[in-house]
């Protein structure tokens, strides 16, 4: 079938959206033939998170004259954590149909820790090491983590591979035997919006994340 209608973008993405907030993007249809282009948008799901409207609203809104354009407004709203994806199909009379992918995408939260080594106080030649695991919270579900330690490094490194984080070894400088050494840390979320909380490694692997979240919030209450 010959090409009659074209679209300026066949992929519409709403990235890092906020819940219960509406977003709108516009795509343009253009008639590249020498005859009027008649088209019809296939029926949309009743509970779709994507609403499609035409602009401007005219009497013969399903017909585009040769060389002219018509804009489609795509409105998106999502009320819960999800990554909805739908296909907008436009059938063209005597021409090739158009398929437009609509996608709502929210980057997972990604928390990285940075050790402020220059602020660690030391008192003796004893060197202490402790392993620390990076934590990634993705839509309040746990992911597996791998760990490796190295005693001859004085600074930590954090690497990513397939969403798996490598553990780090901290140089605690010098301290007396049995003495506690405080390690100043700075955390930064380089991903999407999310909630973070501190819990033990045992709880992380053995406890449901929802239960752990409730316990953390309860402990914060006066």
C-alpha cells in the first residue's frame, strides 16, 4: 500500500512522570499525497492512561487535504506506580496504516554513597576495614546484590553492571583497638524519585519490603 499519511514521531514517551499529574505532548500528521487523506483512529481502551484528541476540532476532522497537516494531542496521567505502554493505530483509506507507540516510563530510584575520607579522624597505626553494600530501591522491590572486598585499597569504588552493584571497602584511617571510627558519608539519588531508609542486611534479605517500611516509619514516631 502506498504512503499517504506520515507522522513526525512514532514514539511518544512520558519520562519520569509524577503520579496523579497530567502531561501532554503533540504529534503531527501530514498528507504527503495528491488526494484527500481519510483516516480513522482505532478504538481506545476504556481505562487507558493515554487520551488522544485532535487539534483543531473541525467538522471533517478525519480528512486531511493534500499537503496539509493535523495535530494530535496525547494526554497522559497515571495514578499509581506503573510503566504503561499502548499502541495508537491510525487506519488510512487506500494507504498504509500508522502505528504510534505511547509509553510512560519512570526511572527507578538509585542511591549512591560517597565516603568523605578526608574527614575521618585517626589516632594509631591500626587500620580497620568494613564492607558496605550499595542499595538500590526500585519501585519498593528488592534486587539481589553482589559483593567483593579488597583490603589494599584506600578508597572505595562503585561500579554498575546489569543493575548489580559492587560492594566497597572503606579505609577508616587509624584507631585504637576496640575504638569506634566514624565514617562521614554523603548519599545522592541519581535516579527517579523514591523513598530510602536504613535497615540491617539481615532484614533486607529476610523481610518483606512493605513490612520493613512500616517498621521504619513506626520507629520514627515519637
